């Protein structure tokens, strides 16, 4: 009996964690590219199907996405053929392309991805889309990190080391999801409460340091900062407004593109809804923060690198009057 009690003391907590994390495990499995990747991914998504309850809206979305209409499939095939033939002027007349600020991908380029678990989601979106040229996606995201607590994970220094090692042609930043929970900053022995002017100043300096460290290690690389999306928690969303404005300001100051998340997923939080192609889709994970695979593809569309990704953006984003990325002119 004693042995069984010991076994149960391990099995029960692990079971609870497995159920609670089923949604995140499924999405993160898509990032694994090693041995047995397809088997692991199928198992993770099957586990999610068992343990993550679905809303009626999500079930309708799955039914509507189950089959691709013949006309849509034909358009995709024609579109791919035109790209291969270099008929870009014709495509521009038919496709609402993202007026992004990033240069087109170069063949065999290394794209370094730096950020928290939100960047892990964007990495899924980037990898799940067909790039116009061969490219290496190098994902160095770290969960539960940010710029508020460098004692746990020093992003400016980690970004420097990753850039020096990889020598990328492009670098994408996407973090702040943990900072927007209201984390204060301790800097040189002084405590700065979240959102105060001193907090914002320290946050700016840390972001500047992170960007400049990358620029120093890879002077010719093109950099872009992806802004934070809306989140379900109202207080965290309001906190995110402070971080968005700070990040946008620093990016403009350092003359790097700032990609507006609202142009992909809307200014208000949207869990399920219509995408630009009229399909009913699920955009966000059940935690109200992270992305579904569709949402990750929508965020990836902000780079302007994937024509086929534009339809994954939420319908409400069509009404947003801001540019998809802001850059000083």
C-alpha cells in the first residue's frame, strides 16, 4: 500500500498538469523539428482533443475550415504559379498584400526569432507557411521572460550572444506578454512600480540595449519589433497599452520597423470570429493570451513575406486605419 501511495503521489499531480497544459503542449509540439516530430505532434494534438473543451463557436469554425472551396484552392494554385513565373504586377492587382516595412526574404537567409512564449507562437506561424525562398527560422524564444526581470533572464545579453552565434540576416523581436501582467522593475537597487515614468524609462533603456547589442553583432541584419496583441484580461490589456506605446516609441527612435499586432488580430481581443476571407476561425488559445495556429499565421503575415497569410487576419482588422508597420519617414 505504501508503494502505491508513493506512485499516486506522482501520477495525480502529473495528470493535473497534463490536462491543464494540453492546449499549450499541442501548439508547442509544432515547433519541434527533431526525430519523430510528426508522431509527437499527432500525439500532442490528440491529447488536446481529449482534454481541452471546445466551444460551439470553435466546433463551427472547424467544420467551416474542414474543406477548402474549389475556387479558393484554384486561386491558391494559380497564385503559386504566378509567383514562380515572376508575374508580380498581376498579383499586385489581385491580392491585398501587406505594405510591410521589411525587405523581401533573401534565399537561404537566417531569421533569428527572439522573445517570450508569444514569439514561440509566431515561430509556429512562420514555419507553417510556405516562404517564397528557402530560409532558416532560428527560434530562440524563452518562456516566462521579458524586460522587467533581467535577473531571471537577461535579454540584452542573451540577444547579443544569440546574434553573435547565428549571424542572421533578419532579426524579429516579440516580447512583453509577461511584463504586462504588472511586473515592477528593480534597477540598481531602486524599485520602479509598473507604468510609472521611471519604470517606462528603465524599460526603454533595456529595450534599446537589446536592440543595439543585436545591431553591434550583426550590423547588416534587418531588424523588426512585433507589437503586443490585445489580451483577454482587461487589466493586462490596459498595461499592454503602456508597453505598446513604449516599444513603438523606441523602435521608431532606433529606426527599425514596428509591426502593429492590431493589424493582424484587431484592436480588441477576439477569440473566435471571421477572418478576411469570410471563414469562421479560432485565433487565440484558451488562456486568452497566446495564439492558435491561425492566429500565429495572422501575426506572421505582418512581415509581408507571405501573400497566402493575409486571409488569416481577423476581419475587424480591415477597419484599422494605422499602417501595418510604423517607421519614421
